[in-house]
C-alpha cells in the first residue's frame, strides 16, 4: 500500500494532468511504480488519457504488473456492440495493472460505476481519491459533470439517469441564478414520467412538436406527473418560470428491451416573473 502522503501527491499529479486537457471531458492519469511516477497523460482529441499513459509506460519498459494507475475519471467501458477500440477498463485489466485509484465516477448514466465493475471483475484493487480532490475535479470538469444533473438556461440539453428517479436542476440564465428542479422516472418504451414536487407542477403540451408552438405555458392541465414520449413537449411550471422539455432518446431498462436507464432531452426556460 502506498504511503498516504505520497498517495495524495499522486492524486494531485493526476489532477494537474487533467488541467492540461482541452477536450469537453477533461481527464488526467498518472502511473506509479515503487513510489515513482513512470508515465502520465491527459485526455486529448481522439485519445483517452488511460490509453496514452499505458502506451507511454510500455515504451519505457515499465512492468505494469507492479503499477498503480490514478485516473481523475472512472475508466470507460464499451458502449456499442462490436466496438473496435478496446475500452479503457478492459485495457487496464489486460495490461496487468492490479490497482486503480478513481477520482470521480462518470456521471453519464451509461457508464456510471460500469467501469468500476469491469475493473473489479478483472481482479483490480480499487480505491477512491480523497474528498477534497474530488471537489477539485468537479470544479475543473464542471461543464461535463453538470451536464447530467444541472444545466443553464435559457436553452440547453441534458442526459439524466432515471432508474430510481433522476433529478435535474435548471438555472434560469447565466445572469439569473434562480433555479427549478425537474425530475424523471421510468414509464416504458420511448417514454418517461416527468414528475414534480410542489410548488412545481408538470403538464403535457399535447400535439405540440416544438417549444415555440407553446403560447401561454400556464394554460395547460398541470399535475404531479405526466407521461412524456420521445418527441413530445412537457412543461414544468413553477412560481417564477416554466421549463419546457422535449425528450430525444429514452431507455427504460431490460424490462422494455433496453440496456440502460436514461432520458436525453432538450430544454428551454421561459421566465414568468421578472426579478
């Protein structure tokens, strides 16, 4: 086991690598053998940080069976059948690395804890970064982390895991820090329930296909929850604003013929009451 003080130094070094990324999803990795960093890398366009670091270590003749890998983000898994490039979790297992320290679990509901499980099933010993460094990772990667649980108006897109109920916080605008929380839960094939807690209510804009087809968003039948299908328009109404949602893709789990549980949707904020 690596000494605790040195352990945190290696975690911090991975975060510094992460800061070098110029991609939407920022990731940093360091590989350590005998208390020395033997390879480091950051995510770049077309190349994941784990792969780059492992390739560099191999070029340097490092025995990866003695290595610990520190990654600021949970290593990826294959998302498509027949994927040509080996996912990072499988690459780590096949490389012989026996210990991985993870900074943050991937908020993407298609990946969340899947990478951890793939590594665990490959007999890799797993640990987590210290809490203060997780907070630093979230700050650096705020745009990516927030895509799955919070968003900025007046328009945007999001993807929310909803197996056990998925909540999403919408800020009205960059210069308006008021917020509204909306939520989703499983309904069935190509559909999800939009649900809300008082004082927020939700309604269906039946037959509407676009946000601009809604004139007065308060003119609908509002309730605690409504079933919203892909391509339909739902309206969450609060005391100060309405949030329109339009699902683009919904997966509702094996019971409904899907692998995952998520709602991918566009949204728009329409303010009802100025500050």
